């Protein structure tokens, strides 16, 4: 989920990861530890148990089974310049005001310049929309409210947000790698992003590396 301030904040830096940027694996009911970590170092890794403790503070999760199950009904990403058919997705856009009012925007294309995505950028990519019941359901709305509370706290000068939500499912097989970011180190060109792992099947382990855009430092989350 990618958040861009309506009044042009600088790009968030996911770079200076420290061990204390991994929040304790216990439920917490406020976003204070998150906002402190993002403000201090631009990045926070949140274990599942902690996220389960935070999310209910921002709304109901009554449709969670259907929300999670919707990842089984994504559509093949046909824009992959490497010819791959291992990525499935849906897309939706929202506006969120400074005070947290959420509205889904008319369906629109996703666009990145080639400066940010040298493989698949430079064209308007029209993905299938996130289903209405999912995109406007209580779980998605709770996630949006959590993100708004966090990012507005970190960037109080923002007077509103353009939000793009992407559902991804990456499939890997013995004969073919699944590449979440086949273009290499991924950049969104937005102010903030939430990467929320919904489920994983037949996976032993994985890493999510972050790299400072100028200093070349890197770190990986489990």
C-alpha cells in the first residue's frame, strides 16, 4: 500500500535499520512505537502478533477470512516485461483527507516512470480492480485507518493523501523463480508504504532487503 502526500513530502527513507526497529512480538494498542521507529530510522518491521494487536484499534476485522481469501482470486499481471506469468494482482486507489475521511477513487491506471521502475515503468498499467466487497470492507478500511494514523503522525504537515493499494500474489515453482521485484531493488517514488504479508504457503523462509538510495547501506528483515 503506497501513500503519497497531496502536498509533496520527501520520499521516505527505508535505510537505517537497527535491531530496535523490530517491534517486540507482543500485542500493542497504540501506534506510538511505530511512529517513533519510522521517524527515527524510516522503517519498522512489525511481527504478526504485534500487528494483530494494533489493527483492531482501528476498526473491525469481521471479514478477515474473505479478505485473506481474496488473494486466491487475483489476475495475472500481463505487463511483465520479462515475460513472466508468476505475479497476480489487483489494484485500487483511495483519497484520505487530513482528518482521516476515506473515499475510494474511480478505477485508474497505475503508473511509474522508468526512473523508478526500469523494467515495467513508462506505461499506464490497468490492473483488475480490487473487488468492492474487499476494497470497501471493514478489514481494508481498518488497514487504511491504521496507515493514516501512522503516516499523519509522522508527517503532520500533509493536508491529504493519494493512496494506491495493491494485492500481490507471487508464485514460485521448481522450474521458475517467483520474483516480487524483477526490476531489481524496488523504488515506488512515494512518501510512505505498507507491505503487509497476508499468507504464505510452501515457503521455508524469505528476506526483504532495504537499501539507502545514496549511501548504499542495506539491511534485511526476516
